[in-house]
C-alpha cells in the first residue's frame, strides 16, 4: 500500500508541477494568491520533489526522505497561501490532502528506518 501511495504521490507532483509551469489556470491562481513570481519555482520544486521521491523510494532512501519532507513543507505553504487569501474550503482541500499524504509518507519512511539505511 505504501508503495502505491508513494508512486501516486510522485506522479501527481510531476504532473501538477508541469501544469503549474505551463497552464493559464495556474498563472491566474498564483496571481490571485499574490505569488506570481513564485509560480515557476513552485512548479520546478514540485517536479523535482516528484522525481526525487520516485527515484529515492526505489534506489536512494535519503533522497526519498529529503524529497518527501520538501513536498510536505511545500504543501503546508500551499495550504497557508489558500487560507491567507480566504479561498473556500472546497478549493483548499486538495492541498490539505496532499499535505497529510506527504506527512504520512514522511512519517512512514522514518518508521521504516529509511533514514538510517
């Protein structure tokens, strides 16, 4: 189950990172948040985090830990940005779900002893 969640999470961030960089919808959303200058950086961090967590999960445990921790922080900031602009709950739920998913995966990786490998 953890493997499936890790693969899903990694893939979602790679796709979402690409959407963040290349779609007009994300340009509009980042402008609404007052964070236009961070849109491309956010997309790059999401892509790198997704690739890092995918590669790290199977071959480099320390990379996995680092990537998942980074994605957890990124989603925490995403939730904060949405709360700050008063975005409706239904629009914020995706960021909150991915925050908890990444926090769970990070916690699981520590319990499994990835960090000690």
